[in-house]
């Protein structure tokens, strides 16, 4: 903590600050500057935006995964430390003194910087759900070992976290993860005809391409099932998905006495971001409030596993554990990319992931190295299947 105007400022590092989630974190901090100081930023290749963010928030340490662009940035940002490459992202995560690191990098590439941040003794909030899915137990154990706080920064996870405060996970009957249903919940057309543009236009949330597409297949919700399983240490069978197109109930916890608690709020990621930044305090958010008297109905529906078969794969991966969640997540990353590049059609996404999962020999209680190997294997397998035109 650093002394600000009469109060201590929380020092925050944001990895993936140039993406949708990262920009929202900076937006919240911008409105609460007396409380927070941004001490490190990192992105992959968006040099212009990273420079702008570094200047606007007077950030002393920044990194870009793209080495060439990092070199250019180094010339432009004279009195700041600029790191480049994969190693550079890790250096920012590891060596920047901070009270909280928020990882908004998309995909498995976020994993190693997160582990290094935890090892260096920082509290960590993970928007990067893929890392929890891939290596949930490793991250949790490392956080316990280093006595740091680990948060999962998803609207659903933050909702569950709040509902569970003061309660014992043993007293939970079920957790209901709410899902908007994405753009194709009520879609009447042929799934074969879905274009990347249609798949990326989420009805409720404005997000980056990977999570938007995962929301269209509902695999995003499947990833959250596994994330919830690891993060809260609850059996996979107790985690249910419930379609809630209104997106104002962010998740629910049912207890063994039949009581159900939920967290509601506006459909805006800045609300959970504000919560985590200020945790354990609850502070007034500079955001609009949910106007309950304007809401006429709140609806819930069961999910459709036939129409969205990726959900079945997620439960399978979460139940098996070991290296299967890493394989599920890696194959999904390849399938998302292939669909966005128009190499496969929308209904081929799930079969590609499933085929890779079927071919995998699961290792239980894997080490980090074994998880990374499984991830690499799954990517190669998926690319080979694509090349061979397996689908
Ligand atoms: N967006 C949301 O509202 C939301 C909500 C809940 C959870 N999440 C989760 O948050 C994560 C980010 O989602 P997003 O929607 O913000 O994605 P996004 O808009 O695509 O942003 C991804 C960020 O990761 C950076 N990045 C990508 N590869 C990198 C690498 N190799 N090294 C360093 N940085 C890298 C990008 O940098 P460049 O821009 O410079 O390329 C960008 O800053 C995902 O795991 C997602 O599931 C997002």
C-alpha cells in the first residue's frame, strides 16, 4: 500500500490491460483514483493503447508480448521500464511490487505469469478463467502456501463468493450458475449458417472474441462450471447451469435448508471489478444501480444439452479432472480460432474438442509440467485433425 490523499492506495498490476476486461478495470480505477495506483500494465501487441494507458495512469512498468512492438514502446516511453516477450510479461507479474494483480489475459498464456505473481506474494484476481480451469488445484495450493488471496473475477464467481460469505461450503446443496444463453439460445435458423460476426454479437455483454464465441457455444458456462468446482472446492454434480436471459441475477447458492441466496446487479462487469478492487471493504460504486421497480419479471429456464453439447464435455472434463480440463480448454482455444478464421463451421466446434478429449490419456493429479504438456499435446492434436480434414 502507498500513502495517497489521507488514505493508503492499493497498488494494482493489470495483465491484459488492452483487452475488453482490462479496459474495464482501468475505467473503474479511473473513477476511484484516490484509492488505487496502477503500477504495472501488460498486453500482447496493442502498442498505441498500452502507451496511452501508461501515460494516462503514470505507470512505471509495462510489457508487451510482441518483442518488436516492445522495442518501439521503449523508445517512446523514456522514463519507464518496458519489458518485451513472454519473459517480459512474467517479469512484470513477478517483480513489480503490488498489492493486487488482476490477470485479464485471455487463454492459457495467462497461467505462468499468474503462478509467478502468486509465488512473489501478490494477491491475484483472475478474469483469466482458462488458468483456473487448467490448473485450479495448483493455483489454489500455491496461494495457500504463499498466504495470498486468490479471487476469481467473473460476474458469476463474484456472485457466488458474496452469497457464500459467512457460510460453509459443506452446507451448500447446489450452486446455480446463471447464463444469458448467448446469441443462439432462441435461434431458429440452421447452426451450419452461423457466421463469426453473428457468433460474436452477444446480446448482453460486450467482451473479447474468445469469450464471446465461448458464450455462443455455451462453452464459456462449461468453463465456469469447472472454474467454480476448483475455486470453491465443490463437487461438480452440485453445480447447475440455469439460463437467465435477463442477466441481472449473477448466480445463486442453494443451501441444505432449502434457502437460496443470489446476488443481483446491473449487467456490467465494472460492478464485480469494483467489488474485487475494494475487497474486503464494500464501497459506493460510481456506477448506475439496478432499478428493481422497473423489472416486471425475472425468468429462469433449464439449459439445452442437445442444442449446446459443449456443456456435456465441460461436465465430463470437470468430473474426470487430471489433465482433461486442460485438454478441453486447449482444444476449445484451437476450435474458436479455426471457426473465427472460417476453417470450420459452428456445429463443428464441439466435435473437434470432443475428438481431442477422446484421444487423450488422462493423467490424474498432474504436475504443472504435465498440465502444460497435455495442453501442448491437445493443441497439436486439434491442428492435425483440422489439417487432415477429420471433421
Ligand atoms: N470481457 C469481459 O467482460 C470478461 C468477463 C469475464 C471474464 N473475462 C475473461 O477475461 C479474459 C480476457 O477476456 P477479454 O474479453 O478481455 O479478451 P480480449 O478483449 O481479447 O483481451 C485479451 C487481452 O489479453 C492480451 N493478450 C493476449 N495474448 C497475450 C499474450 N500472449 N501475452 C500477453 N497478453 C496477451 C491482449 O493483448 P492485446 O490487446 O495487446 O493483443 C488483451 O489485452 C478471458 O479469460 C475471459 O474469459 C472477460
